[in-house]
């Protein structure tokens, strides 16, 4: 299991869902009350995101964590 | 969003799936190459588990991370 690949896969999933909302990274980071540059580093796959941050992100997309993780491997 | 509730929900999901495998915590911790007491603390909801550990756990259950997170809220 390659953590980098997993993190990139998750970052792309977030980017795809965020684009669907028509939000900029800054707007989205504000919505999840997360530092913009930290959120930006999630999207480029540089963060081993924790459960609580997965939940924050899923909540703003109004989906479950399970739905958020669909296709993330 | 209450992190403690989320962590407990995830811990119970792991316990349920592990019971389905008929594994002890020690056996399962060995399978995922994780310290037994650390894994035990995940099951009782005391850990804000990271993406890479979610993947390790899902891989041993031979399910996707999305399936692992089903019902975890």
C-alpha cells in the first residue's frame, strides 16, 4: 500500500467534489474551518488526513464519509 | 461534529468486522502490522485514525475504504 498514491487519490476526489460545488479552495477551506494552505496540501495529496477531517469535509459536501471515500484507493 | 462519537462509531465498525473474521485483537493487530494496544485503542474509539491506517485496516478486511466507512458517522 503506497500512502502517497492513496493521499493523491483522496486529494483528487476532494477536488472533483469541490469543483462540483463551484467553490474555490479558499471558499471551501473557510466552509470547513480549515487553513487554506492546509486544505490545498490535502488536494495535492500531501496529507495523511485524519478521521475527523474526513468527517468535516464530508459534512460540507453533505455526503457520508463512505460516499466521500468512494473510489479512493 | 463530535470527534469522540465518530471515533467510537469507527471502533465499533472495526470490532464488528473483526468478529466476522473470528480474529482476536492481537491476531488482527499482527495482520495490519500495528501495535496491539494501539489497535485496541482504535476499537474503543480513542484514536483519530489516519487515511493510511484506514487503508491498512480495509485491506485486511479485503474491502474498500468506502465499504469500511459504511455507517461510520
